[in-house]
C-alpha cells in the first residue's frame, strides 16, 4: 500500500499579492502567449492600464490619452484627475484597493475589483506610476511588484493626470512581441465607444465622432452595404447595423462599459433576439431567425451598473440586470430595439424593402440547400463516429469554467506523416488535429453550396461548429500547419481562401494562424538549437562553435514527435493571418485567387526570394561539416 502524504500545518502557505499573481497569472489576465494572438497577456496588461484612463474620460476628466510603445516598454499618459497622492503606492500594490468600489465616483466602470494595475505591476520587470494633481506629484517604481523607489514633489508645473510605464517580464511572457495591428484595433474600439476621446499611439491620432457607426463604416465598405448603416442611441445603449451584400455569415461586435466582450453574453443574446422579434413584427411574417440575421454586420454597446463577467479578462457578460432602477438586460435591449428599429423601418421604407428582399433571398437559398445540408450533416455525423480526419481535444472554447479554454487549438495539417507527428506530440487537453487529404478545392467564386458538397470542407465546418455563426466556435486558435515549400504554401492559400470566402469573421476576430516550424536543427553533444531562419542558423553555429551537426528539415513529416512537442508547446511560434485594412475581401480574393493578372505576376516577381542558391549554399556547408 502506498504511503500517504502527510497533510499538516506546514502544507498551508500564504502567498502575498505579487507572488500569487506571478504564480497564477492566468487567473488575472487569461492566457500568457507571446503577442501573436490579440488576447495574449501583454495586451491585457495594456488594456488594464488604459481602462483606468478611459474611466477618467467617462467621468469628464481628460480628453486625450497618449500611448508610446518602444522596445517593449509601454507608457500610458492621461490628463485625468490623477490618483490621490497619498494612495499612489497602495492603488498599484495592495489588493482590493481602488477608487471604484464607491459607485458614486465610477457608476459604470469596467475595472471594479481593484486587481488590474496590481497584475500589471506584478507581471512587469519594471513598473512606474506617477500622479500629478494640485501642483504636486508623487511617483513610485517597482520591479516585479517590489517597491524600489519613491519620489515626491511638492511643486511641479506638470499637467494633472496619471502616467504609467511598464515593461512586461520576459520570465512570464517568453520571447514576446507587441503587434501594432492588435493594439490599433483595441484603440479604435476605445474611440468608437467614447466619441470625443483622442488617443495618440506613437504619434498617430485615433478619434471618432459617430461611435459604433464609424466602427461598422471602417469594417464594411460603402459598396458592400445593402443599405446605409442604421445608428440608434439611447441612455446606456448604442446600436449600429447593416447587411453585407457579399458576406454569408453574421457578424457582431459587443461591448459592456467599454469592454469588448469577444465571447458575447446576456446582452448579445438579447440583441439577436430583439432583431428577430422586431423584424418579424414589422413585416408580420414569422421568418426564420437565420434568414433574418444572415449577412448582418452589427454592433451593440451597453452600460451596466456593477457588471458581472465570467472571468477576470471580462470577455463574456454574465449580468442579467442593468442595475439601479432599470429592468433586466434582456428586457432593456428588447424594448429599445423594438421601439427604435421599428420606428426607423417605418420612416425609411426603401431600407425596409431592401431588408425584406434580403430575407426572402436567404430563405430561398436555405430551402435550395436544405436537401444537401441534410445529407452533409448525416455524412458528417457518420464520419464523426470514425473520423480519421479529426483527432479532438478534451477542452473547447465554450468551456469558460476551465482556465485553459483560451488555449484551445485546431491544427489543420496535410498528409498522414505530418498529422501523425503533431497528434503524437500534442497536448490532448487543448490541441486537436484535422488532417487534409491532399490539396483542398479552390473555393474562390463558388457559392456556399460547395461547403456541403465537398466532404473535406463540410467536415472542417462541422469540427469548428461554425455552420450558422461563430458563437459556438470550438477552438480559439485555428492553425494551418503545412510544409514551407511551394505545395505547402499553395495549401495555405487554399485554406485561407475558404475562410475568407465563407467565414471571414474568423480572420477578422483573430482566430486564424500559420504555424512556424524550424528550418534547421543545429546541435553538438551538449546542446540542440532549432532555427527558424538563416540568421538563427548562423547564430547557432557561432554559439556552438567547432563543427556542429546541421540538419535541414524539408517537411513536417521529417520532424519526429519527440522533437515536434518543442514547436507546439510553450515555445510555439504563430504568425497571425490578418486582413489588409486597405483592401476589401473581394479585392484580396480576386488578386490572389482570380485569373493570373499582370499585377499579380509583377507582385510575385517583386516578392520572389531566390531560395535555390541559399539552399544549395547551406547544403554545401552541411556536407563540408
């Protein structure tokens, strides 16, 4: 019989605030990551600091926020009231200390539990806070949450406000890199939700006058809108919506108290219900909800007293009440949309007619597809019983009560050897593998019918659970894992085309990535270094000295499962697939997948890397060594 471990007073430990945050960062900022994903921890740190500055603007103090990000050092400066000088150190280093417990001061604040800036402090190797008010200034500097310096100025000419400087700790966030595309998107959302606010990012100005109308206007160009954007505003609520002429799927942006609720919640559920209810009653027809909402592009923002979120990262609203003397979230949104959208449609008969034609078109398409959808679902159901294409994982994106849900990943691979290596080395809790059989079909210009007719596309759609919307998406990260050769690149392009054509919001919402895999292995008897570029290979040779053994990986199938676990674990390198903000999806697809135009030929020639010479040079070196 195994000896029982003794459980005594010695087993009970009390960690101080910073030790607990550093030991369990996921409880405070969600996942860690290296900056390749929009919800990685380094962006949450920035958001936590920014939220405090935004709250100052909301309270009427300070119309400009300045952000500087250089060499991983972040500076956020606002011109609000400034932290009370006697509490500067406490506010950033004592848990459950803050100015937002008193609802008189911050009625509809995002950060209510006094954790945000403490987490930033504890998870930064350098953190400085400086507050100026009443002609006086106090500053404090910390390293990993430990106070190392404090400054007090009785007289200063600095403008009032708060300035926070921090550098995320590389011990916690390994090999991280800020991607400005994600930060720009975050800042745009802040200005859309706070018309009149100016945010300067490294000298570039972000500003919005028309709020959510500007958000949709920036996301869907005028030619692709079925009708002008409907923009409705009320006390504690703002709504914008239109329909896309070319997009199949539904698209929603939802916010609570300025927080982007990427996973929706009670407010988004009520908003979708309200649109269906209002449209049905306006036309006096019991249209199917999916027909009413097909191709919708919309946004909703509400303000709630003391909101309840389902996690510290506040991505899903759990509140059922608006707070104060207001009704439930559902009733509040249903009443607002019913009254205002109904009025708008009565006043704008041309828009109402276009909407009805769109619904009838969606109804016809659904009925045309009904037979093939039924067959496709039956095929997918049979395939799932003995599906060799999908090796699923245990945790999925909807499992919000499990801490690892944000790490859920589906690898899309080509061929048996590559998928076999990933399958054997993956984390079975959070990583799933979908194996392609050869090159997928080029879906450019095809209708959604092909998604059901093509078994591979249908099974991929079923694995992701995105047939009707992204709401039930099963994996946070969808990673294309193909060889870095011509065939592998072509497969990547075909998969990206599939998602752009039928599920563009997957890409817009930052779910699609390319897996980086090493090109070389450089090793001696003591150490092995995996290199992702020629520069890394040369550095590795210098580091290992002598004549290290150099191996060039020609495909994923050549990498053993024991080695593969290094490339899809903590040190995984992902390149996010992002849309060019200057081009529409139709323009992108036409350029890359349409007929071979002179423009594309010129692009290929200009961007072609002459790798043959490089490969020959490397192989010569390998043979000599």
